[in-house]
C-alpha cells in the first residue's frame, strides 16, 4: 500500500511540476509577445487601405494605383440590421469578451478535431488587428496568431467596444475593391449604410469571410447562400424573430450592376506602362481590388539615370549651331508660343534573359505630355530593321564574308518593285564588291537590298513575325526598313541577337499580392526560339563590328564605352527619325529621337550622333549599377574555314591561287557542305586586262537579276 501511495504522490509531483513548467513557459510567451505587440502603432486602426502600391524590382515604391473604393462612416450611421448580422456571423460574444473569446477557442478546437471542420476563433478585435497590419496578413503561423491575441488585448484596453466596431466596419474588405460598409452598401445596393434592410445587411455580413469569392458582382448565387446562412444564425441566436427570418429569406436582394472605377495614377511613364500591363494581366474585378502589392521589373535607379541621360542628350542637340526648332527650355519658359512641339525621345531598357523592362522613358516630361512614345508611337524603322534582313539571308546560306556588290541599283534589277526604285547609299558612294557583313556594319543600302533579294521578301516577313514585328505588304522596300513599329517591340526583337536566336518578350509585372498577402499572379513570360541559332550568331558578330572603328557605331568607343557590345544605327529619310538599338550580354537598350509631327531634326542628324550618345551614357550607368555586360559567347562550337568569296563554299586551290578566298570564323554547323569548283575565267591578278575581265564576271555572278 505504501508503494502505491508513494507512486501516486510521485505522479502528483510530476503533474504539478509539469503544470508549473507550462505556466512558466506560458508566462514567458505572453511576456515576449506582449512586448512584440507594443511595437505596433494602434493609430493605423483608423486608416483605410485606399491604394494598390507598385514596387520596383528592389522593393522601392514607384507609385500608387487608386483602385480601392472606401468611405468612412460613424457607427451611428450604420443600420442595426447589418451590425446585428455582423456580430452574429463573426463574433457573437463581442460585447462580453476582452478581445479573446475563450468559448470560441474551445468550440473551434472541438470542431476542428472531432468534426473535421475548419473553423477559426478570431474575434472582431483580432481581425481588426490582422487587417490593420499588412505584415500580419502575409503570415499564417502560430507566431501571427499570438501577436494577434496580444494586439487584441492592447486594443481592448485602449478603445471602447463601439470604437473597435467602428474601426472594423470601415476598413473591412467587401470584394471588388470595396472597403468599408458605407461604400459597400452604396456600390452593391445604391443606398447608404443606415438604410440597409435586414436581408441586405445579412448578405454583406455573409461575404466577409470570402469577399472575392462571394462578391455580389461576381457570384450572386454564392452571396445569397451566405446571406441565408447568416439569417439562420441570427434566428438560432434569438437575434431576430421567425417572422423576420421568413420575410428576409423570401426577400430577394436587388444588386446593382458593377461600375468600373479603376483608374491609374499616371504620374510617370513606367506607371503608364505598368497600368496597361496590369489591365492585360488581370480581370477588371481583380484590378479594382485595392490593397494590391504589384512587384515589377523596373529598377528605379536605372529609371532616373535613363531619364537624365535622355534629357542631357537632347539638350545637347538643341544647342547645336543651326538648330531651328523650338527647344524644351523655350516651351517651359513660354518664350516660344504653341504646343509641346519640341524634340522628343524615348528609351526602352530591358533584361536580355527575362524580357523584364528595367526602365521606360516615353518622353521628356510626363507633365508636358502624357503620350507614351516608348509603347504607343509607331515610327518608320529605317536601317535598324536591316539585321533581320541579314539574319534571314544567313539562314538561307549566305556567308558573312561573301562578296556583294555595292554598286548603284540598276532600274529593273529588283523585281516586284517600281521600276524607278533605285535606292542609293546615304553618301552616294560605292565601295565596289564588299563582304555581306560590311553592308550591315557600314549600313550600305545597295548591299542590303541585294542581301534582301537573296533572303527573299516572304522569308523576311516570316522572320519579322517570329521576332514580334508585323509586315503587311510584300514590297522590297522592307529591305531598307520601310515598316513601322513602336520602340518596345523593336527593342524586344533585338534580344534575339545577344540571346542567339531566343527572343525575350517584354513585360513589367513580376508578381501581384492581394490584400491578404496571397500571391495570385506571377509573370509567365519566357524566352522562346525565334530564329535559328547559327544565323543569329553570325548576325550578332556583324552587329558587334558596328561598334568597331569601321562601323557606324564607332562613336560609342570614342565616348568611353569599352564593354563588348553590338547594335545598329538608324536614320529615316530627311533625318526625321534617329535610332540606335544596342545590346551587351546583360541588357538591350533602344533609343528613338524625333518629333511627334515628323520633321527634319537637323541637317546633319543621324542615329550615330543623335541617339547613339544617349545609348552610350545609359550603358555606362548600367555598368555602375550592376548591369555591366560580359563577353558575348556563342552557345555553339565555332570554327575557322577558308571560304570562297564568290560562292560562299569551301575554297578550292584555284580560289586560293586567284586570291578569291578568306578565312572566316562561323558556327561549325554552318560549314558549307560543298567545295567551290573554281573560277577558270576569274583571275584577279596584277594584269589590268585580266583584272577588269574578272570583275565583270564577278559582277555577273553575284549581282542577281
């Protein structure tokens, strides 16, 4: 017996020690979380979530989008029908507990364990705490619940029950971007909150737990089901009579049609672009749900640097001797009358790997003009389209070193065109027979036209479509870029060169979180194989030569940009549009400069001296801010081959003897399968007669009819 008593006593001692341990741990936890709860500013309880916030890729705020709808209303201006329904549905002992409903906790625990029903035990006060602090909404952990509990105790000590209820009903989310009971009643029923019927009040109380799912605008059946659940709860709790219940159950609620009120706060060109992308990414109802966190690809540091670089570059143009147009300074100071008809520009800077836009400049000032020239203005492309002509020809077997005539285009030489179409080079000169890539990096129109003929109009159109460009007609003038595009699209098309055939479609939105912290949208943008790798490798290498001292982009080097890069200058007729689109291994940057109403910028305006300096300044900033480019390394094996300049085939001994060969480094898989059979009548030696005869034969061989 004594052993039994001793055993029982030991069990009691262990139980007491265990209980003491639990009490001590509980006290410690409550103390710690009580201190944590003191770090929250209770003044936020009365603040309403009015806006969705847009962030850059580094978490810095870019701007706000006013989508949420809210209106504060005092508690005494709210129908008792709603208040009673709310308390019945969310917290029946609201006026009895101190922020934590012990009975509710026991009930929820029992139902979760034994009834297999998910049920929370959050009081209205706890919900208020959670809804007031976004950092709590993004967590679903015991840690969050403990903070909620301690915050609820703080709130109950600081405010009266009516004050707590007033805070709650004014910041609670009712779906479709609507916050607060007054705005909910007006939006859904067209009446003030004080005038709601019992049935209407029950509907709004019912949708609180799933506002997006049960919004009357989106799911009237679900909203009515929740309304009936609330009415039944009110009857069971003795809040309403059986007559009230039956009348309300039979009383169909009239819900208004949804009115679109989502508007962007357009105060910058990035925000304008993001707003448009947001409309494409989300439904109207999603976009109107205020309290969103929208994370974007924009880098605000780069954005500011790009804006400054463009403005500085255009100011330098306006200071040139002989510049005859209104300057922006004259417009700002009202020295010159009229519109914003001053020199404009646009910039797109994007990440090669993802297609994410790092900076967007649609003009010199959003305050002066809200027109976004980076995405909305379609302008003639001119020479910046030529790389796609050459890429198509390389795909068809043309070698970069093959000889092409730079002589003037003869009438009738180019079929499917007006017989009078004889495009010339901008300098009215001819360099005789030159390599195909010479025509690209020197931007020779005559060579480009002949390369275009080799590529074929329809094949070029297919290439253009694959990189995101649209060509509607079949005019050979497309060989010289007689098509239009916006800057964002053509800049994105250029990513096929540093990505060696893969295009990166442009986008701005990385992800979106709703007001509860749930990420419900992620960008699905991915690169895709647009053009063959080998052809893009050869085009990329030719575009790198643009930046050499012989190329049209040589000025980038004289201005101090030393990283490996490629690109293309562009100037349309009469210097009305100037372009430069260039890339490093990291980023692709497109620049356009011109007037909204096209006119000659300057008598000596070219992409090389107008747009290129802006590009160079931007790329230098990219280096400083962590976007420095590395080596452009082709993803395929490269090899050197001795090729015939005339046929593009493997050079024969006769090609070598006649000095009609060259050593070229190309993708190994692009090695010509056949060897040149030789040119018995083509001897380019020292004998003038033989040389002249050879040139005539060469011209006949490589100037297609």
